[in-house]
C-alpha cells in the first residue's frame, strides 16, 4: 500500500503478474514516484494484552512454525500461495498477537544466487522509514529542542518553497502529518555526500503550493526530507547518525542501517522485477539517493521491524530499561490526526508520521509501509488489541501480497477482530457522476529534477468512472526511449472508480471490477470537485 509510497504514476493501476513491465522500462523511469518456507520461527506465549505484546517472553525455535489449525498456519499458507502466484522469491513476516511473537522467513534472497530468507535478512523498508524520522523528532521534542507546532523557519531560517506564506507558516507537525500542502513528489538526487539533504531542501524553493498548510492531506515525501534536515540542524550531525544515536542503537536494532556500506556481511534480499510472470534479478532497483533518506532510506530486518512495533506498543523504554520516550509521547504520535482522506485505505488523518486508520469496530489501526523498486513492505498495529504485523518482500509482485494482508480484511479480522469501514460499490446516474468527470493532472519531480505530468481523464461508464492515465516522458526519458526499441513518450493504463458514498470510491481493476483500495475527491470552497486524491496524491480537476 504505499501507503507510502514512492511509486510511478497512479496507485490505481492493477495488473496480473504476467503484465508487469520489464526491468528496463521500470529502471529508466526510476519507479521513484512510485519456494517453500524456510528460516527461523519464534513463538512466545503470554497474556493477551497490549502490555504483554510489548515485552513478550521469548522461546526460540528452529522449526517452520506452529502446527495445527492456528492463525499462523493460515498466514503461512496465504503467504506461500501468494509468493507463487505473484512471483515473489523471498519474504519475511513478523507478528505480535495475544502475547505471542512470530518471526519467519520464506523463500530466497536472490533467484540467481539463492540463500534462504530468515528473520534477520535485510530488505529496504521504504516509507516505514518515516516513522523513524517521526520518532527521532519526538525525542528532540521531549528534550525541549523542537516544538511540533513551531514554524519550520525557527529551525531552518532560510526555508522556502514557491509560496511565501507557506514558507513562513508551515509547522513541524504539518511536515509530519502530510498537510504541508506543496508538491510532495520530489525525488532529486544530490549525491552521496553529507550535504545531500541540505542541498535537497534548498532546491525546494521551486515547489508549487497546492493547498494551504494544515488544510488538506496529501502524501508528501519532500516534507519528510525537511523534517530530516531539521533533525540534522538541531543535533549538529547527519540525519542518519542522529537516528542511529537516538533511536536505532538504543533499541538494539542491529540489522537496521541506512548505508549499503553498513550491511556488508548481512543476508541481503536482492530486488526483483517481474517479467512474463517470473521474478528477474534487477540490481539497478537497489540504489537510493541519500537525499531521500528521511522519507524512505532505511534497510531493516523483519525481526527489527517487529521490535519496532513492540517499542511503539510499549511504555517508551528500551530493552535495557532506558527510557527513550514517555508513554504520552508514543500515544501523541498515534493521536491528534491532521486532515483525513485516503491513502489506499481510508484515514482519520496522520499523527506524527503514522497513518491513523478507522475500523468498523471502532479500534484504530496505526499503519505505514513502503514501496521501493523490488522492495515492497507493510507495517501495521492495532494498539487496543495488542496486535502488530510486518511484512518484507523482494519483488515487484509484493504489492499484491501486501494488499491482501494490509489493505483487505483478512489478517485484521483473523488476528485482531477488526475490519475496514464498509464499502459497497454503487452504480450512479449520469447527473450524479457529471461533477467528477473531466481531466485531472498531477506532477512529480524525478531524481534528475525533471517535471513529469500525469493526466487522467475520467468519464462515466456503466454507473462508474473509467479513464486512461497518461504519464508524459521527460526530455531525457524521451531521448533514452528513442535509442531503444520503444520510442514512445507516454505510458498509459486504465483506471477507474466506483463510488460507495459521497466523494469516496473503490478503485477498479482493468476488467472494471472494484478492488479493496480506495480513493476520494476533494471539494473546493465553492463546493465543486477540485481534486482527485489518488494514492494520496492530489490530481487537480481541470474544469472550463
């Protein structure tokens, strides 16, 4: 879900594994916008409370998991079936449930040089990194070095985007709850030096303002980079060093690092594309610009991710008893949501870097996840039920498995007894669909600094909206394409929406059938449809 998601284009495009694009095409566009189970299993019994889940007793085992008709057996079966169906060579899962801890690896790290995946195999976790940025910021808040509701310019005196008002007024909290309001898909690469993040933030002066600060939720990778730069300035060190010192090392997360140089000797899950229904090794997917570290740069293991969940479900202390945060600060991170909307699922809003998701039963889901080429991950907690689930995969096909476990109801219902808010697709009359028809345009800035426009034109079709997405190639991409077998300067795909209540819709697959992911339409002050919020990004409605 990306929820977090660095993806190319719209998040509503759906396709079978055999239809996924080849490695050359995805590599060129950067994707920056956008076997049998093996390994180690640990299962620990304990009381069914959130407190117990935060610090379970641990019984280590080397088997393949519990036997009998347990939820873990059902989870194993689902993961293995999906790995076969979606061409996922390797995956790792971690669960906290009813005081039990479950960690397991599946498949292999690399189709060309197969090594079993286990609980300590490292993957890119993508945008779950944002929760490490937010937690580090909360440590600075507790130390009195940062105020969440202070303007960014208190800490970065020269900070600027294109809009002078937003530059002066945007707050630290609005960076972290994705309501800063400027164009957030900025993926420029400023090299490997310690100044990469500072240079990235300085370059943001050209980013256009879409909505006033604090008023509308729109997923904003660039804003998290600003938060990372504040951490650098306040601590007087690099972002990565600050997160290591304040969060990663105190929690003993020994398989969580930012630099590829720091994971030498680790069991690393290589990135894979899916070509003709098969996983294909794609080394070009792995590198990531250092300037994006605060928004998606962490490499971690599923065991470390589960320990991360345990910390956030606990009382703020590290395993050795050292207090890192107060329980009140942990609760603040997953409360007081900013503006709500959709990001694949419905959101009450974002807290401090956490997506806050409602359920039909009233319990709140606290969630994130990440998408990087060939590295798809999911992470969620239901604090009131003491439940946490984390998944790491090493294939583009991992998106499908993540949706099944983190977007749909299956795992939530099985382990936590909660489900999504109900959504039944409706067929609307023409006059009801008319306000939503027309072209919608969104922009992103790729790693080379080029602006890419995505245009989606929606029209009514059988009581729903259907359309085609077109992503214009940049000049550099067009030149590269002309040297290859395909000189097309556009990418297209079918999209669609079926409304289930006013302004909220289910995405449609290429066959026109509703799927579990959700989008919504945002109205302006005059009550007219101004934006389509698709995969958390705002597409402006072009009306005449």
